[in-house]
């Protein structure tokens, strides 16, 4: 599960970079009055990357908490 989450995290980062480069290129080529609103997709992709990063960190902390709790429960029952 963590591998899939990391793959998707970097997918959104790469997607945002590629979109930024493409939109900037076409904006310079055709004029930004036709392309400026497409930057919203770059912002959405960056938001997805940051959200995934936050959730992965949160999941790791929660798993550490559960493991520590289980270890504590196992020590008290023995």
C-alpha cells in the first residue's frame, strides 16, 4: 500500500511539472490570454501531491502508534 501511495504521490508531482512546462510553452507560443486559466490544473495537481504527502506521513505516524500500543498491550498481558 505504501508503494502505491508513493507512486501516486510522485505521479502528481511529475504531472504538475509537465503541465506547467506545457502550459507555459503554449502560453509563450500562442499568448497567455488563451492559456492562463489552465494553470488551475497545475495548482490542483500540486495540491494532490501535497495532500498525498501529508496523508502518507499521517499514516506512518498512526502505524507507529498502533505498533507501540500493540507492543505495550502484549507486554502487559504476559
